[in-house]
C-alpha cells in the first residue's frame, strides 16, 4: 500500500516539484520515497512496506531492459501464481514483489492482465519507447486514481492535494459538484470538487499519449440468478469462497489485524481470519452509539486481543478540519471520523487490517433493500400506488405522507443510494449560486439502464456497487486508513466473492422472516447463515443483529449549545454567504434544535462542505 504521483514533464525543476508533491502524501508511505524522471514523464512513489519489505521492493520498478517503469498502490493477492506463469514465459525477476509481477504481466499480456488480477490496485506504467502512459484502477474502486490535464500538463496521483504543488495546477471550485453533493453527501460523478480534476472510475484503465487521454471499462458486475441450487448449497459456497478470500487477503510480510464492530460483517472476518488483534471505537456509554462491549465479548470468545477507544465529543469535533484535509473532497458521512480513530489505534500496533466493507452491497445487506416488498401496501397494483402517491405529494409534509409518496414511485425515481439529503428543489432554494448540475436521476440513469430488466433489490444493489460504495464507503476507507499509514484490506470485495454473489437469487439475499411480523425482512440472508455455520457460538447474536453501521450521535450533539453555536458560526460566515442563502440554513438548524424535525444529516452535509472549503480554499490546503 502506497501513494503515487506523476506528471508529463514540461518543467525545468521536475525533481523539486515532484518532491513537493510526494511530501503532500508522505502519510501514504512513510517507509521510502522513489522517483523517476525523463524528458517525457516524472513519476513519484511513497512506500508503505508490506510485501518484500527490503529495499529491493522500493519503487519505481523496471522491466528487464528498462523500457517500462511502474509505480503502484495496492496489493495483488494472486501475484505468486501469475509470477510462475511469467517465469515460464521467460521473464526475469529481480524482486519478490507483486509490483514487479504487474510490469512483467503488462509486458506479456497488455491490458488483458487486468482481468487476471485479484486484489486492489491503482498503478501507472510508462512506456519509454512509445512515450505512452498506461494506468488502471481496481474492480471496485478500493484504491483511488485522480487526474487532470491543465496548461499543457497531465498530472495524476492517489490524492488531489498533491496537485496543488504543481505550477500548472489551477485551483477552482467545481460548483456542479457542490450541488450534486448536497443531494448525495459525496461527489457522485467522475468530476471532483476541483474544476477539471477527475476520478478514474473503478474497473477502468486509461492510455495517455501525445496529449490525448482515453479511458475504457474492463470489467463489470453481471447479476444473473441461478435458481437451481438450494439455500444450503449457497451457504456452503459462500463459506468456501469467503474463507479462500480471507486467506488470500492475509498475504503479507508483516502482521495483519482486523477491525471489529457488533455487526456480522466484521465479526465474520475477524472470526475466520485467525488474526491476533482486533480494534473497535465507540461513543459514550449508550449501546446505541457504542459497540465496544459487543466487540470485547466477541474477541474474548474467539481468543483475540481487542484494543478499543471511546471517542469524546471534543476529539470528534476538533478533528474535522484534519479529516476533510485527508479526504480531498468533502464527505458528509459522520462515520468517517470514527473510521479515522479506529485506524489510528490500529496503526500503533501494526500495518495491515482486514475490514468488512462491501458485504452489504454484494450480498444485499442494507435495510433499505427490504423496502420494495416490505409491506402489504406493495402488493397493490402499481397504478393505484402511483395515483395515491401523486395525491400525497400535494399534501403538507406530515408523518406518514412520505410513505405514500415513496411507494408511488418506481425505484429509479426514489432511490439514488443510501443517502438522500436535499431534493433538487431544496438545494435550489439553499444555493445562492447558479450551476449546471444535473438532476439526481440523470446521474443514476446509466446504471439503472444496465439492469433495467432486473428486480428492484438487484437494481438498488447494482447502483450502490457503482456509486455509493466507491463514492462514500471506499473513499473514506482509503483516505482514513492511509492518513494513519495503515493498509486496509476488504476481503468481501474480491472478484471471486462477487462472481458467486452475482448468481445468488434475490430471495436468498433479502428474505421475509415468515416466523414473525409480516413486515420483517432479513437482509444478507444467505451470508448470515454462512457466518453462523462457520462460527456458530460466536456469531449467533451478531448474525441476527440489526445493522448499525458506524453510529455517531450527531443529532444529539447538534442540540447542545457548544456545537450548535459552532455550526451556526459557520452558517453565518462570509464563505457560507458566497454559496448559500443564510435564512434556510439557520431554519434547518433551529428546527432541529427545537425538535420540530431531525435535520442532522442535512445540517452536517452543509457544515462539512464549509469546513472542507476553509481548508482548501481559504487555508490553501492546510488545516
């Protein structure tokens, strides 16, 4: 796990510029620094040593004749198998790294190498003879890749903040991204909050030559249910495949630990990974916001050492500027801060942790996935529900009205992912500036079009796999772990696990609990049974427990004078008035404090943007 930076070389002081860019991302790789510079390219690398920790593993790395050079961020879990094939084909290796497998693999197979890989990766290869740059990002978007083409310079890297150090970089706010963010709570397209800076989408590669950039998708998810196997068969297959994935994700020359909450995902990982250390954080003593008790008991049951931390409110709030600095773009997910602190305590003891991200998107774990068929009302003909919904839309906003509005819409109209902050009409009222941001449904449409003939649960999963997971879940996982020089691995996000999950029928992902109330649904059904099967004594409770995520008491804190006043000061600031109408902002805050409405997530969305803006546009990328 590392950090990469680079640019097409058209500056006289390339070494100095590259050095400053690398300094910006030193947290991603404190163990070593490497550079390669010629008349066409400048490549930089910061290393966190995990595999072949000797200096021979330092990057950049070259092929036999030195015509190809690579910088790489990530881990390839099947590199040994690919290495054997390459040696048989005549390639000569000088290191034991997975990095060198990539460069020889590209030399042998070209872009076809990507489909052979099992792992998380973001890398670029410079072909000195053809003056061509090739880059790629992993299947799910676990590792980031940003790029920009400004003032005759093509620049790229793991974090946008490194671009600030390049003389060709022009820092300008992308207001379209701001308006999209107000709805999604993250930047949902390939555009970023910095104008003309882009994200390479997951499962894409690019080529850059003679000033021309071209990107292409090389892999996608294809849900196609196989109705023949019985539930027990799927449970056994999940167990076998996931055990294999966890073992693959443990490949390292350093110690590996595991995050642990009260949920089934991290519990399943920790139980079968056979690591020695687990790590947990929480807030206060209320079990609603503190999973430490669950985690300690579970760790004791599986005979592992648990390290935990209770995050105080002041620690949480005082860290926000630093968090948004490391995030590069504003992310209004309150759990990002909790993730930072659990990474922080883990980094004191080791370099690599396993985590449970991805299980919900792959196996159908979010509670909202039960919504399409969650009530008797859903059995009514669509035409009746749409008619009632149209009427309900015209009624005053009261408790229960939204139910009929939501149930009257197709899933493509109502679901944009796990967070829906401001509706388009609300964000227009809030914003003082004019933008060209598209309607949320225009952003989600290309993904829904790919699964137009699937059931609603599958549609929601597909959308989350391509938007929510990359834009929120994996963004914070990468940035918060690397801020602490910690490698975070996600064994659920494995292409072999995904290949299995694609075939599981919807009824075994989200199923009705016939033994209880009619509206109760069980999410991640087959996966929960696999967890019970593999660790029956330890996971009996966690497998049945309602999903909490990373619970953070934001709604409680915003009613306290100290934090209410802090947020209000941001809402009334000069920078806020550049973008927002103050009156609706303060109304959101006051209505929340009085208990008239729970506006905590909407308030947080605006507040986090203002903190991020202050860091990057008022403090020039400093916190």
